[in-house]
C-alpha cells in the first residue's frame, strides 16, 4: 500500500480521518458512492472541503493511487468529485487509480480552489 507522504492524516482538532496507518489484514475496504444530503452537519461539510483541498494540493488533475487514503472519506466524494481513472476499476484495491473531476470539484468546493486551502 502506497503511503502518500505529506498528506494530512486528519482534519485538525477533529476525529475526521483522511489516511489510514496500515493495510487492513482482513481485506481492503471498498470505496462506494455515499449520498451527501443537504442537512449534513457543518463539521462534515468542512471535512469534505478540507479533504478535497488536500487532494487538489497533492495531486492536482493527475491520476493518483488510492494507497493509504481513507475509504470512508473518499466515499463521500466518489462518483462526483473523485472518479475512477482506469477501466476496469477495482473499488477494493489499494492500487486503484483515481482522479479529480476538477470542473465539478470547483463547483462543489469553491473554497478549496480559491485560497489553495489545506489542512
């Protein structure tokens, strides 16, 4: 499993995790699309925005390997702002390639692109 050096491990001051420390010995947690409802808590929306800003700062519009990025946090963006960069795509692989749909991400999280925000 690739470890993304320099990527923030979590949202500072919270328990919102962005990376995992080690591979899961019982199997890889699959990335699935999670619905984001309008009534999500502000802290959850902030975690999504900071995570998107960190992804953009680290990878830009280039494809990137899932590696140690947290499947739960990726799932909140998957299928919209973060999309598969390979076909076929294995959502349960640490080696899976992803990429940011920059146009949609800028609409969804303009603050992550305007200020170059990071964690």
